[in-house]
């Protein structure tokens, strides 16, 4: 499958190869959303940056579109790094990765065994299987059990069954959890809406997600550095806390005071300190001059 990507390069051409960073998008999102926000900031710091749409999503190939395959999402990071190694303007020994939200699980998972990823960072990292499973374990298990039936239907020529990850704005009421409200405020309004970010995923993704644990072997990243950035008010903060604890002395948790999970997608007052920390991290470990 061919993936769609956007390559960002500093305005001032360099006579020597530069360090590069791969940025992966949130679950049900696309490269034009939060990855573009961070790419535009990091390219100004002298890094070459590659954003991309995951396979089965955005402008990338893969059917049924909307499939959330965590193993493929991780493989996409490896393939993005491979692409960068073919670019003459990139130093293949100085490539880092940055995962936002769901990609904050997929990037570290890929880095566990891909040692070309010299520095690993996340922003508002999420363990996607746990995120979908924990609110309703019984309901998620039913989706896992139903996945085989859905595969059979697709094999017979029926379209893939899609699940909406978020309610519509007019479906929000007093009973809607605050975490869902903030996702809707980003994805369903002019703030972050994008026509290719459908916020729907293929229901049979459940049997793939149920087998995936992004942080189980996160200690394999060592001795390479790991930086996880999260807001102090983020409902997903515990994912970063647990991952850093399991990673070892090579890992650092950096918190942004007052920020929620979604605040770090695009809110300037929170993105700015996050980018400052990322710049310091990648400068140190990718040797940006």
C-alpha cells in the first residue's frame, strides 16, 4: 500500500544532511490536523519533518477505509523511517519519531525493535485498545466476538460495518462525559474538523486491537531516549505515567500544567511549551546543530 505523506523542510537549504522526525496522527484523524501543527513548529527549529496518513485512513491506500489495525499503524512508522533514509537531505543516523494520541502507542511499539528510531517522543499518548475497552469491557468483548461474522460478511461482498467514535454536536447533553465533549469540540467544529477525518472506524478492528499492547515491552527502547508529554488534566495521563515507569531510566515524563488531552492537539498556550521541550529533546539526541 502507498501512504500519503507531507514532507516539511527548513527554508534555508543545508549543505549537509539534516536530522528528521516522523510524526503520526491521532486515532481517526489525518496528517493535516495535529501533525501539521507540530510539523510547522519543528521544521522552524531546523528539522526535516514527515507527516503521513496511516494505511486505511486519510489519503493513504487500504480497504476497507477506516480500519484501525494497530500492527499496521506501527508498521507505517517503520515504513516512514525507511522512506526518509532514501532522501539525500536526511541523515539516516539521526531520525526520531513523534506519536500523537493513538500514535503515541504505535510509535513506541515500533521503536521497540526498530533501532533506526534514535529518539522517541509522544504527545497525549493513548493506549487505543484500553481506551476503547475500559469504558465498557463487556461491550468491547462482544465486538471482538462479532468481528469474525463481520469478516465473513465482507468476504461475501457486503461493505464494512463502521462505528462512530464520537457523537454529533446535537447529541451532546448533560450526561456526556467531559472527555467526549472535548473531542467533539475539536473534531466536530471548525477548530479541528477535516473532511477526511471521519471519526469512524471499522467495527472488526476490535479483534486486532484486542491483541495489541503498545507498552508491554516498552523497556526494549532503552538505551535510546523516550520522552512522553501529557497535560496534567488529561484523562489519558495515566497511560504516559505507566509507560514511563515501565520503560526505565531512559524515559522522561514531561507534564504541561492545566492542559487536557485535546488541548495539546492545537492550543497555542499548551503546544508552545510542548514544542520547546520536544526541540530540546530532539536537539540533544539527534544532534541538531
